[in-house]
């Protein structure tokens, strides 16, 4: 009997424990060519499914919104779910055999009816997908009650406390809502990734009231199975489409269905008048925000979206870039340009942190920055997409720490986002036998970076670009099989590899460190390395200490 919760594709913490036959089957799904093929299929499938259901949503909500409106609102959630269901379905087809008996799990899918809820408990979501697949295929199974991983509570608390407001912010939001419907701002700013006081001063420089907005809570209605059955009627002939509709009917976010009228009521009350321009770096939080943005765009508000993290412009399937370029009227990148919609700008978060960086503290400490990649299928565009890739990366990092000289290894600290640990992602500290110090990232990177002489990253991600923007010695260890890049990034990447900023295997990185650490600053500040660093930063992480003036100049240009 096969317990689906303990299958090696997501349970194993050791790559040597994998069924080699199943491993090869799974790896074939994630080759670069297959990912490209799947990406196109999922994109087209997502658009088609939204096209099918939007008339039903209009009928239920007594609205007449266009397909373009619903594509903007639904696409980020729909694409994420379509990708996870489509890829997992392929995996299940390859590894689940009808002559076997399975242990499945009873899981309350009402806990998954939001985009964020799925990410909070990836284990429950994936075990649900597998359990429903086995039932759908009518395989032999028994069923058990699902016990939630204790780490899920930590993740929920983190998300709950993430956007707690102070009394001052709450009071200013209250006043802002009173003033807004009398004198709406020309430029409505909601979360630019800048400190509170900087946003206040930016509003004043724009000669408008310093608006600050906390979205009002809306009434939460009861889950309605009848509505869900009406939208996702399962009369499909295609087996995957049948399975997809069966799953989506269970987890379709209430914000688009049962609670949509409540969100609309808040919108009509608080946004009677519309700004000419809305500036933000975030589509996704709170969940109803994307509805407000699409409604404002429908009334001719121009949406200026600012890049808020790494992978944009560099990585092949960056989901953030895909979603945000679709909905933005103008996209302010960190320096790169893709089309007329893209405005090469600056990284506002890095500009602020670089401006406020403390003076150097010279020592021999080394910081290793790890990402908590999940055991389960990762979102399209993220770097390690599955448990096999995650374990291979962990093994590579472990071997690197064992290959460097002991005097360097003893000064290493592993940094990871401890508060983001959940059922699908956690750090197994025991595998790093040579490293005894860990940093759970209670403080931001720019506050601790001067405690270290060198920082090493294991993908070319946001924190890697951040330490480059600080001008600190920075190295990368990447796996080009799992970390897929856009064609335009390869010329710079090849230079980074050639000059040993980026390494493709742990031996290369360990040898470089053993040979060069004592004189790392001389290497880092050499003309050839400085030139490459400038090329990377100018295109993918530009900074300025006059970001307020740069924003004003750009707004003047486009308004």
C-alpha cells in the first residue's frame, strides 16, 4: 500500500532514496524544452478557461464586465493553479499505477480558497491534488484524516502580522479616505517599497495630500457549492479538463465569487472618484487589490507598476513579470527594457538600503544566503521547481561547505527566512555538518551585511542582486539545468561565469574561495570585475540616492 504523503517525490530528504525510474520520469517533465512547451500550453489553457467562465461570473454578479477585465483579475490566480494542476497531473500519470493500492487523505479544501492559502500549506494542497486524482481515476484506496504540519501555524502567523499597521498609519488612512472622495489625488500611491516617511514626502512634492491607504475589510459570505457547480459544470470530454474543473470548483477564491459583491460595495463607497494615475509595486496583497486596480483601469486610470523583486528580466519563466507586464499601462523596471510598455528605472528598495548602508566592518565572516525551496512543485519561473532539484542544490551546498578550508568554513553563517518555513519548505540544518551558525533573517539583509566580508548566493535572485547593489564582494553558485534564463541575460551571465563571479559547480566555487579569500577585496575592486558589476547593476538592479527626483521626473514625462 502506497502512502501518498510519504512518496519520495515530495517526502524524501535524501536524493539517494529516490526510485530511480520515477526520478527520471519526473526530471523529463522539467527539461528546458519541455518547460517551454508546457508554458505555452498552460498560458493558452488559462486564457481559454477564463474566456469560458467570465460570462457566468457576469451573470451571477449582475455585471457586464469585459473579457479583458476578467483576464486581468483572474489570470494571476488561474495561471498559478493551472500550472500546478497541469504539471502535477503529468507527474501522477507517470508514477501512479492502477494496479496499486493507495492511502489518500481527507483534506478540507475550504481552507484553500485564496491564492495565499495554497502557498501557506503546500503540503495539504499537493496531497489534496494527489488524493483527488486517485479518486478521479477510481484506483483502489483507503482514506485517512490529514494532520496539518505544525509549521503551517508559524507561516499563518507570519502572513497575519506581515502588514500590521501602527496607530499613525491607521489614522492617516482614515483621514485619507475622508479626503479622497472630495479631492482625489492625481497620483495615487499604494505601496512603492519605500519607507512610510518617504512616501509622505513624495506626495507632498507632488503637491497633493499625503494619502496613505489601508484597504477596508469586506464581509465574508458563506461558501456556496451551487454557485461553484454552476460555473464549473463538469461536462468536459477531455480527462484532464474534467479533473481540472473538479479541483478548481473546490478552491476557486471566494473573492471572485461569494465575496465579489461585498468587494464591489467597498469599491463604490471608497472610490467614487478615480485618480489619473495609480502607482504600486504589488498586485497581490491584499487579495482584493487586483479587482480595485482593474476597475480603476476600466475608468481610464493609468496603472504604473514598479518592479518589486529579482528574476524579472533575467529568468525565463518569471511569473511576476508575466502577470505584471500584462496588467500594467507602464512597467518601471530595475533597468532592463523589453518593449514600449517597459520604462528602465531604478530599484526603489535597493536605492533606499544602499543610501542608508552603514560603514564597513572588516572581518573574515562569510554569509551563505539560502532560499527555502519547497519539497512540492514550485511556482512557474522559480528556480528549483521540484524536490529533486531542491535536494540536488542542498547536496551541492553541503559539498561546497565541506570542500573549503576549515578556517573559512568555521566562519560561515547560513541565512534563511525562518518565519517563512511551512509544510512545504523548511531548512534541514543537520545536513550542513561544517556550518554551526544560522541566521533566521529576523533583521533585513542590509542591517547585517556589514558583519560579513563575503556573501554567497545559490541563485541569481533578489538578495543576490541586493548585495551586488551594496558593492559588497558577492559570489554565486548556480545550476543552469534548473535555473533557466532569458536569452537577453546570457551575454552578461557568460561574463560573470568567465570572471568567476558565478560558478557552475561546488568544486569551482570552493577552489576559488580557498585561493582568493585572503585578497577578496582586491579581486572584487579590480577594473575587470568592477566593469562587469556595473553592467549587471545598470540593467538589472540600478540604484540612485535621488529616487524621489527620479520618480518625479518620470511622472512628469508620462503624465
